[in-house]
């Protein structure tokens, strides 16, 4: 094996999020030392996933089939669709394990300055789903940023005609959080969204 | 709140300056170009925004070294004390630290309200609305610290909307989504400004007659509109066609204007004499400080030189009566006659190694 191939591998690893040139070098060295137990299975898994990975035709989640596991699972046809910006957000929701419905991944947020319009996001597919599936509620789980909120308002506006309930995640005090450490904007949002006990 | 210390490093003409202050007004005198206004500018940066000259971070660095600059200030008062550090490396934007922790610029607005009057504002009532709007916003920020955040939110949404207008996008839902957010932030801006005008007006009435009272009115830009978020959203939606033709947003608080009239004469500020216009501004700033109960820091650049001796005495008496820390500049020590013993006097001169400051 030439040293060039090794350098190429290190350079590729360094392009991964969370890794830099030094940590990539360390990771590659670790893999080479454990080539039997770790490197070979990793290479095989990478090759297999690379060959089979695809975006779910329904929701935009990633998986190894045309329909992702969530869309293929009939128990998740609860009538609720949770709209998220990105697959990472879908995974975050799944980690919490409380949402039993299905998802819709937009692939970004509306941003005129970044030239991202509705046609660049999977909004038409979402509207189509409302006609095809028995959807009772669309839950918007988007970031509390200008672009996230714009996208939320846009979707709510677009699907108003479909007669489906639209809700969004609450904003406020995080679980286990102390008020003292919160910024003013969060406290304002929490107070606005207060609930009766 | 007042400054108890101010340290500048490589800031404009000041290579290294350290001042200890006791909370009384500060009278700074020295020849033209010695660095008096630079001191005021450093203080003005302890408030959100780009300071009294609206300078970019890079322009504040001492030349020719351009090593970047640093301003450190200690604030005390009302049972609290804070340390503010501002710095910028060459080519980088300004970084803010409050009590040793990185902070957003808008957070400065909650520490100390700050008001200023600089010679560039002499034509405030005659020139375009932008200067008056900025004056109104500084007044508002002194009463409503969240005004800065509302303005930022409004401008961010408007930039997006303006881009849609320029690109001739015709998707009504996209406009509505942005206009809702502009309306919400815009209504907060409107409410803040209205509160500021009302409080300054009330403080003027109680203030006596050394400086003329002004009647203030906010004039809605791009046609009148209601005051709530729903009204603003309607105004924006109705203006879409016109805005598309213009390629930018023509309605909203970013187009508002501040009108002032000399109350005793019933005359618009723009029609008053130069001296009267200046007196009106001073009157408004004093009323603003009065309404805040003596909390703000005032920066009055070259104000004394344009006042006759009676008015000057009245100004000094008003400042001392309010108990505010006012930073005043003037070319000669004689301009501050009557302030001796009631203010700290600083003499600024230009040396071979930049500005130097001594007790005046």
C-alpha cells in the first residue's frame, strides 16, 4: 500500500463533520491498528450502505429501501405528520421516542437571501401527501429562527385549504432548565405560551 | 449608572489611556484634532449600535499600526457594577464581553442608557428622515432595552422580503409569512417609539423653561397605518404591488419620521433658527434624561461652544441637577466656566505618540 493512498484516506476522513486533519489522522491510525475487528467490518458496512442508501420517496428520510422504515410501518399511520428541516431533526425526534406518527423532511428552510424557494424544499410533496394519506394534523417542528418561522408560516398558509389542523412545537423553558440561565427571548416566548394548571 | 473607569488601547488617536472617573460630569477640553471626540466615541460604543460616528470596527483602530483595538469600562450604580470589554482584531467585527463573558451587542442596551448630541446632528431637523429616525430610536432604546432586538428582527425579515421584491417573486404565501414576522416586530417598534415620545413629552412639561419645549409627533412613512401587528400586516400586504415596482418595502416603521415643533412659537423645528434647533435637541435630551430619572450617560460633543453664556450655565445647572454623568467637549477650558468643582476636568493634547490626557 502506498503512502499516497493512506494520505488520501486521511484527507477523506478529515472532511467528515467533527473531524479535522489531526483527529482524522488519529482515527485512521486507530483503524489500521484494529483492521481486523474494526476496519474491515466498517469498510463492508460503508460499501453496503453506499450501495443501498436512498431518500424515502414519501417523507425524504434516509433509509435503504424506497420507503423508509417509518413510512413502511403501518402502526405509524396515526394521521399525524411532523414536518422537520433535516434528517438530523427527524433523528432527534425519534431519540425522544414520544412521537408515534410519520415525518416529512423539507430539506432546508425558505430563504430569499440564500435563494432557497418553496420549489427547492419538499413542500409540494407534503401537500400531495395530505390528499393521499388520512392526515389529521401537521406538526411543524422547525427552528426558532427567522427562516424556520417563515417556513412554518408559509406551510400553514399553503395547507390551510386542506382543512388539516396545523400546530407547532412550543417554545420556552427547557426541561430541567433554570429561569436564571435563560435568555430574555426564551423567557418572553415561555410567558406567552404559558398554560393553566 | 455611570462609568468609574475607562481604558482605551490603540483606539483612534489614543494609544493607551486609562481614566478613573467619579460619576460627576466630565468636561474635556483641548485643541481641534487632539482626540476629544474619540473619547466620547469610545463611550458611545458601550451602547448597542455603531457608536456616535457609525464607524466600522476597522476604522476605529489606531493608524498606522492597525493592530486592532480594545476598550474596557467599569460601570457602577444602583447597587450593581459591570465590566464591559469591547475589542476588534484587524478585519474582524467587534466582540463584546460583559463581566468576562461573551455577550451579544443588544445586551449592552440593558446595562446603561446612553444619549448623545454631536455636531453632525446640527442639521437633524433639516436633512433626511434617517437621522431623525436614528435619534428617535436612540431615545426609544433608552426606555425600552428590547427595542434593539425588535429592530434587528424587523430588519432581518425585511431584507428577505426586499430580496423577494427585487427578484420579482410573486408567491403570496411567502410574502405573508415574512410580513407576519415584520408586523410583529414592527408593532413592537411602533409601541416602543410611542412610549418614548410620550415619556419625553411628559418630562418636558415638568422641566421648566431654560430650553424650549418641543412638541413631538411620529409621522408614519408610506401612508398612515394602525398600530397593531394586524394593521401593519394589512398595510404591508396592500403595499405589495407598489413595493414590487419599487423593488423594496415602502411601508413600515423603517420609513417613519419624527416631527418636532417649537411649542412656544408653534413653529416646525426645520423653520427655527440654527440656535433654536440646537436648543430644541438639548431640551429633548435633557427631558429624556429626566424621564429616565438620572440614569443615562450623556455625550455632548462641542455643544457648549454654540450656546450663549446664559444657556451654557442653564445646561450645566440642568446636568448637575439631574446628577447624570455627562461627557462634554470644547476647545477651551473657559467654555466650562461655572462647572469648576462640579465636574471632572480633563485636558487632551496631541503628542508625538498620539493623544495624551491630563487633569485640566
